[in-house]
C-alpha cells in the first residue's frame, strides 16, 4: 500500500496542483472527501496563482485546521491550531529556506516566462514533488505529536 506522501505526489503527477495534492491525501481522515478537497484547493496552486505562499504549505495549513481547528466558541482550538501552524512554518522553512513559491523555485511561476522556464528545467517534477513530500511528512508529524484523533 502506498504511503500518504506517495499518494500526494501521484495526484500531483496526475494533474493536481501542490495544494490539492497535499490537502486531498489526508482530508478524508478529517471529514472532507478527496474530491471536495481537490475543488477547495484549486485556487491555491502556483502560490495562490501569484508565486506567493507555496501551495503545498497552503494545503498543510488547511489540514492542520481540519485536524484540530475551531471557530466561534472554540478559541482554545483556534489558538492551538495557530501554534501548530507556526510549528509547521518553522519546520518547512528550516528544511526548505522559505514558504514562498517563487523563492523555492527560483523563478515566478505566475508569469508565462517563469512557467516556461520551470517546465524546461523540470522544476515542477523535481522541486515541487520534494516540497509536497516534505509538507505531508511534516504535517503528519505535527498531527501525531499533538495527539489529534481522526475526525470523520
């Protein structure tokens, strides 16, 4: 059976963006089916289509919210989630140097020139796939360390 990171990379290879790939590979454990997760993550690819926050990071943050977040009347859950998100950012930045898509790729994928260069240099397959694996691995570790149960 493939591990969760492998599922995320397969989804990316099959046409999902980074956010969709990360979010959908674990969303079912927290009550969000994969197809809805893929639709939800559509606009977060390519650094929210502008080379900003990495889509894999966005997907991981959404998973942390699904796993343990809360809103009105659940300030404790919200604050705990903020702490887990800060932890995720620290881990991701320590390992990858940034959470910004254009910094991670060394180009701006939101421009036609940047996207063409990323394809020519095979950056989506090499860099983005590695970032997806790291995001999934780190978010799984944070969820496990926090003792958060699955919430179907």
